């Protein structure tokens, strides 16, 4: 009899516990959604609304302005060079960090993250220090008639510096995870180092690499602090898309600023979709137990 | 087609530590040679040096007349099977098998024919389009084997090929590999820590311990006539009895064992007696007297745990028909046959009797 009574008592307790858990869970979910919506989504909606307020025609008008075109062109150039350089060197650095054991490896590992910790403005200042009027390398380049600072080369340099960690940080865990076995197998089957890299290693890390490239692209397009410092703000010459927004607002060309911001936001959304796709593929690939 | 592998004075040092220390042996053409040893004995390192995946500190490696020592991995023409399969996860089964032919730039037609032939051989023709993560462990290892065999290697190196599989699959795959080898006759070198696997598959066993070769011989020789105390203890289960040599016998307090004629008078000695060499005497009188502590059945055998008069524990594997009525608590006489006596190694300082890792006899 007591067993039956106990059995009757259990559901009410369980029911209460279940209800409590449901409540906590709903509060958590609502809180998170609200946080993300207010912090991340609202500004985006704001930009879209404000940009399109004067009518859709403003978009075409702005995008045909020569200085806007040049700004996007410059952003594109800087981004492409940055992505190529960080991808090639990122692959090499990640491979060395994972596969080689050497003195100073831990220091190098930490150093890779330096751009994460450093304010971009500091990076810009350091670049001015190196290539500016009294900089260490100024004489060398000035003598050869090559303008580094307040020109595109410095803007590319600081962007590369800031983007160094992304690809490496994506590749290192994947390389660690896949281990050496497949590469060893490829070698014993008669493949050269190059064949092994392109047929075995690269396919295994391609999605992680894609993720790193997408992150790098987003960061390179969005960078302003460091680039602004080394650009010298020469209108129509060293003005990237982000710098254009910055100066346009100063000069009360609010409509143009918002249209450019809208285009940047659209690129970000495309990149976001790509990132999500790459992340899923990469995780699926890593889930294999071979 | 098949070629012997000759390893001469092979040494591999990592800093001060010699993972492989002056190892020499020959793996005869067309035979299976097992490198047997506990983990850390250097056997995998030897295999990886033969494949070119590790560079030796000293020593030479030959395949037939041809010296491999300084050749790059891809030019050695060896097939290698890894413990964790190492299949290319982004390729299908047939692409995996085809890989070695593709990098050798064989024609598409001959590649296809060879892949079909090998998939048939490993009984995976129906799985050609699958990816490795859609296969079981045993199937993956068969794909790995087909892939290693595809470029027609002169030697096949297998690094703990069954190590990651569960017991049942391991048994099946072992028998299957044995048949496959009889069919192909390719010189094979198998690294394993499983003595049963080595004894069953190999024509020749190389026992390794702490980077050195302990003994090279046919499985029956390794088992019946161990050259060192390590081999006696590691290959097959054995009761380990410590005593002293007097007049060609090992004396252990209450009794003595023969077979120590080759040892100097008075030295500390260790005698190894296999559980199946411990017999229950039919009547009073025998080598030693013991109390039966425990009787357990292992199917067709009984396992007796016994305490000798001197206090040592020994284990006996006795057919049920030869128990002569021995029960737990009985005082019985034992015959200890074929003891193998060695000068006691200084490292084996532990007193009394111990028993090597339990061996369950196959029925």
C-alpha cells in the first residue's frame, strides 16, 4: 500500500520540477533572443531604414559617385591582397605550429594572437613609426621613390597584420585533429609532398580554410582604425569604404554614408551565410572517425 | 614478386633515449614475420623506419639487394597498413584504393581493373561508392589493406592492424588475413603486442623488448624454447618461480625443479612453468605438494589456483578428466613439467611467485 501511495506522490513532485525547469528554460531563451535582437539586429534594421528613407533612388545615385566607387575599389584591392597573403602564410604557419616541435614554439603560438589583443589604432601608429618621416625603413623606400605611408602599401600592411590570426586559428585545431596518419599513408602509396598536400591535406582542411578566409574578408572589409591612421585621409586617393563613411558623416553627407554602410552590411550578411555553411561542413568533416 | 627485408644494426634515438637499439633481423621472402613486444618496445618504430616514415639514427635497411636506408618514403614501394586505418575520409572506397595508382599515373582503364580486382579480393565490391565513415572498423581495415596492396608493393608492413577492432572482428580478420597471405605470398611484416596473433599468423617471430631483439625464431621455438626470461614471461602465460641453483636443479625451499644444468652452481635463478605443464599427480608423490585454493572452469579446461608448500602461488590449466578428484581445500601432489630456468635478472627483484598476463586457451 505504501508503495502505491509513494507512486502517487511522485508525479506531483515531478510535475512541479518539470514546470520549474520549463519556466527557467523559457526565460533563458527569451532573454537570449532579446539580447541578440536588440544588440545585433536593431542597428542593422536602423541602417537599412535610414539608408532607404530618401527613396531607393539614392542607392544608385550614391553608388555612381566617383569617390564612392574608388572607395569600394580600394577596399576590394586591400581585401584581396590580404586574403591571398594571410591564406598562403596562414597555411604555412599553422602547419609548422602543429607539425614541428621547436624551441620558441609556444612564444610563436602566443605571438600569432597579438593582433587580437592589440588595438588597431596602435597597429596604425606602429606602422607610422616604421615607415613615417623619421621611420626606420623610410630612408630605404624614399630613396627608391616608393611611397609606403599615407598610401595603399601601408593600408595593405596594417590590414594583413590585423588579419593574421584568423586563418591560423581556424586551421590549427583541424590539423591537430586529422593527425599525420593520412599524410603518412599518402606518402607510402607513392605520393610526393605536393601531391599529398593537394590531394590529402587540403581537402581535409578546405572548409576550415574557407571559414578562415571568410572571417579574414569580413575583417579586412570592416577595418578602419589602423587603416585610417596610415591612410593620411587623402580624399579620393586613400579612402576605403569605411573611411568614406567616417568622413561623409563628418561632412554631413549622411545619406551617402548610410548607403555605403548598407552595402557593407549586405556583404557582411553574405559572408555570415558563407561562414555558417563552412562551419557546418568543417564540423561534419571533423566528425568522421577514420 | 616477393623480396626479403633485411634490417642491420638499426638504431633510433630520441635525445638520450634509444627507442630502437641495434636491431638486426631478416624477414624472409614471401613469409609473415611478426614483430612482437609490449608497447614501448620499439617495434612500431622499426616498422616506420622500414617504410621511411622515421629516419634511423644508425643502421641499414635492405629490400632484397636494394638498399632503402636513404630513399624517400614515396620511392620505397612498400605497402603500409595503419592501426587506425588512415583512410582518406574525403574519398570513397574505390577512390581510396585507386590513390596509389593515380599518383603513379597509371591509365584509367588499368586503374579501374585493379580497383575492381582488389575490392573483390577484400570482399567489398558492393561498397565501392561508400565513404569511410559509412563502414565498420573491420571493413575499413580491409579497404586499407586493398589500398596498400593496389600498387603491387614488394613488401607489406602492418602496424597493429587489428589493434582498434573488437575481439570477434579481430579473430575473423586475422583468419581472413592468413588466407589472403597464403594466396598472395607477399613478404609481410606485422607489428603486434598480441602474442596469440603473432603465433597464429607468423612464420617467424621477432620478440622485442626495450628497443632490443630478445629472440628470433619460429612460433613453436619462441613458445617452447624461450631464449630469455623476458620471452618466457611474455609469450604465453607462465608461472614464475624464484629459487637457487644446486646440482643442476632450481631449489625452491620445499622442492626442486630440473633443467638448470646450464646454470652455475649457487646463482639465483628463475624457473618458468606454463599453466598447462602443471599436472595433478594421480597418486601420492610428485614434484611438489600444494593446497587447492580455487577451481574455476574455462570450458574444456579447469583453472586451479594452488599454493605450494613454500607459499608460492601457481596457476594450473588441467583438462577436467585429469583432475583426479581435486577439490578446493584438498592437499594434492603436482608434476611440474618442462620448467625453463634462467639466471634471475636483477630487475625481477620481487620475491615469491607471480604469474604472467592471463592467457585464455582457445577451445
